C-alpha cells in the first residue's frame, strides 16, 4: 500500500471488528522495521512494514495459543521475509541468493 494512502484503512476492519487505521495511524513506519497493533478484544493484530520507501506491506497476525508464538514474534519473522522478498525477488532480475536470506 502507498504510505500516503493510509486513510483508506479507515474502511478496512480487523477480525475483532476494529478499524485497521486506528491500529496503524500512530506507527513510526520505519524502513524494514515491523510494527504491530492489536485488537483490544481478540488475539488478532495488524502488522505493517515499510518494504521500500513509501511502500507498505500490511497483513494480519495473531498469538497462537497452540504453539505459544506471540503475534509480535510472528510479525517480526514474516516482516523480515516480506521485506527480503519484495527487495530481492520482485523486479526484472531475481536475486538467486534469496533462498539463503532467512
């Protein structure tokens, strides 16, 4: 998503019926740093990472009670993978070392 279009998230809802915009509007959104905002009434969260200048990846994460993996850990792992994929695997030339990146 275009970083300048965050207002569009006012019309997107989380699993816990909260606006995604409310979870991300105050995030610092630094390049490569995954941030998480969670629902107040559920274990679901919205994760955001700036993958390229002005380009955000936004997705849902949750705390997994069966494995004990908290949402923050899930978001950090997935955010790192998303950044590497966008920066190294999308475009005219794929980086063959991507498979070893994570």
